[in-house]
DNA sequence: GTGAAGGTACACCGATCGGTTTCGCTCTGA
DNA sequence: TCAGAGCGAAACCGATCGGTGTACCTTCAC
């Protein structure tokens, strides 16, 4: 692990932060094939310093991914003071997903990409990607439980798959597939009767 | 391009075929980072021969992917003599998709993976992946038109996204997400009223 | 002043990368 | 019988890979 105190806290205000931010950007833009030298140069950090905080390139990759996860999730999920219906909150996520795809420099979901690029099963970066995935699913599940859906686990998993499918489909096509994520999510929510007319929590249709 | 006559026809019965098959396998198992030397050794082909048929590693990658595409598609799509309903044919695709995920050595859809791994926008392999994608969508669209669906293009694109989402979701989780693809497809078909009770070809909604 | 801590600069390591070249063997068709 | 194409083995090229070792600089507490 090889972590110094300043690296953990981030109060360093420099070296490690710069390194991880640059790493997240370069790995996202160019893939995991980016070399250490290019990484350090972009971050303005010497290789010597990098290897003082991390034992290997793989650790840097995982740490950079882990550092970017909270911000990425916060950009997609509704704020803590969003009091709209579960349906609106869920659909909002997919609207923001499609908005990010319109960005120049957009290259898909970094976590989905990493999971495809890194073939080693127990690579630390894969665990980070999986955790992001789980948190997204957990958000969906929470909103669906609030809406009184019959099978919140399955539907939450399906909505996460919509997220994944939108990103990798757009990746294959080389262009953002506008409207695809929101329309799929809406259909899935309709089928589960998660509508705006339904008050959150007051489940009305318990049968089958 | 640098293609000799024997390479094009494939009647060579050896060198090129062995090379592309080994390339498809290794690239799929280990990613595009596999070296030329490992590739040639696995194929039992010298580098010298390889560079007589292909100008670069990138061309080998694209050719290997293109060679594997028809078989991959044939394994997923129904046979030409499948006379079941459009719904059954579509759901059959997703059942087969989930079956392939149960294979040991399964590592996701090779075309979706390549699109994630290769960052260069105009890489020839990306075009191959896109074509596979388009053919899958075209199959869905054909079946949906036959079923008389109102918006076959959108629904076909959604079903392809289910395919993508299943594979990349399973990739992130590191395990096949059993039942996810079939359940999503079934919901989407239900919402579009593509049911077994509906006769194929006897479209009831003629609009668009 | 002094020494430890944290940092940069840079040469360096062995390994491997994509790609080229040379050599010699084998097969084939005239 | 012999020319020539096809191909494998292997040396070789310059570049780059991930990772180290060393020397020097700055900052700051004492």
C-alpha cells in the first residue's frame, strides 16, 4: 500500500492530488495504456515522488478512479434536498447521463470503460468500478422502494443496465445515442407503475 | 491494405486463417495490449509472414474482429428456418446471450469491449464493431416491423442497448447478471405490445 | 547553523514493444 | 531439374515500458 500520512489526508494540497487528478484525466482520455512518464509530466510530479506514494501503476490507476468516483456520482444523482417523486428523481439521473454524453471530450463512463479495459479479474481498479456500480444501483433501489415497487432489486439492476447500455452503445456507435437512456428508463418505470401520479411510499397495487 | 490473393480468398487454408483465429482469441482474452510476438507464436506463424499480409497490428486486429463477426452473429440470431413469432425470436436472442455469459472463459461481447479499449476514433476495428452493432439492431428492427410495432427503430435501438448493458454490466460486476437481459427485453416488448398472441406480419397499427 | 523531510531532475535498468531484415528450408509448376 | 514463391526461425532496430538509484535543491523546526 505504501501510504504516507499526507497522502491519505489529502491535506498535502499538492503532489498526490495533482497526480491523481491528472491520472484520472489521462486514463479516461487515452486508456490504461498511458505511460508513467506521460502521467507524471502532466501532473508536474516526478516519477520518484509518485513511487514514494504508490507501489505500482496499477495502484495509481485504482486510486485515481476511486478519487473521481464521488464527484462523478454526485454529478449524476439528485441532490439531498430533491423532494420530487421517485420517478422524477430516477429520470433526472438519465437526463443528466445523456447531458454528459453531449460534452465535447466525452468518452463514456470511466468505470464501465475501465472494467472493459482491465482484463485481470482481481485488479484493484475493477473493485472501484464495481463499487460505483453498486452505489448507482443502490440509489435506484432506494427510490424504487420509496415508490413501493414490487421487485425493487430487479428493476434497480435493470436501470443500472440502462446506464451501462447507453454508455457502451454510444461508445460502439461513436456518438451519443440521444434519448435512448431516458426512453428506456421511462418504459421500465411505466411497466412497474412508477408514475408521477403515484405518491411515493403509498403503494397501491400489491397484487401479482 | 497489402492483401495478397490467397489472403483474400482464404483458400490458403493455413497461415492467414490461423493468424486471425489466434488473434481473435488472444485479443478477446487479454485485450488489445497483446504483443505481436505472442500473437504469432500462438498462431504458429512467423512475424515475417504476418507482415506480408498485414501492414500493422491494427489491421490484424480489425481483420480478426471482422472474421469473427459472422459466426458471433450467427450464434446469437435465430436460424433462417425459425418460424416462431417475432417476440419468441427476439427473446431467443437474449436467452442465447445469457447462455454465452455462462461459459467459462466468457469475457463479455468482443465488439463492445474493443469499442471501449480502442480510443482512436477512426480505428478500423471500431468500424467493425459498429457494423456488428448495426446488424444486431437491424435484426431486431426486422422482427419488430413484422410484429407491427409503432416505432421499430427506437425499440430496436433499445433492445441493442439491452445487449450492451447486459455485457458491460456483467463486465463491471465480474459475473454474468443472469436473467437481466431477458427480463428487460420482455418488459420492453410487453410495453410495445409485442406478444405471442399477436400474429406475425398481421400488423394492426399501420402508422409510420 | 544544521539536519531531516519532501521534492525534482535525470541517468539508468532489464524487458518488451511494433516492425524489419536476413537466411535457409520446402513446396510447386514448368 | 531448377527457378521462384511462401514461409518459419531468429537476429536486429529504435523506442518505450514500468520501475530504481543517485544527487541536488528547498523548506522548516530546533
